[in-house]
């Protein structure tokens, strides 16, 4: 289990940022492994990690940006891995219900 989790985290962190053309693509490249492709957190990995359903979050885009930047709990921080602009776009995408 630890090896599987480590492999997933490593794969997410090593996914090239340049391929993420927009926030939906960035979500799929950086977030979907743990949060699920739809952001609902209903995958086996999401349930093991205790992630929340991002489609119904009450957090503001600014608060989501802080979590993406600094990480939270088991979530890896993406400061230095995503640009400030990418974090901003991704935050708005999640705050907007993944649309």
C-alpha cells in the first residue's frame, strides 16, 4: 500500500506541467490521481486518503489556492511545481465546481 501510494504521488509530481494547457488539464495531470477525474473523491485512493468532494467545496478560490500552494494534511504542496498563474487558474476551476 505504501509503495502504491508513493508511486502515485511520484507520478503526479513528475507529470510535466508544460502539458497542462488549462485548468482542466492541470487538474487531470496533478490532482485526479488522488481526487478522482471528476473531483468527487470517490476513488479507492481518495477514500484511503480521506479527500473531500471538490465539486461541492465551500472554500473560496483564494483559500483553495493556499491549499494547492502549501498542501494540507497528506496533500503535497505545489509551490514551485506549478506557477502562480497555474495555481490561480486551478483554484478558480475548483471553486467554480470543476467547470
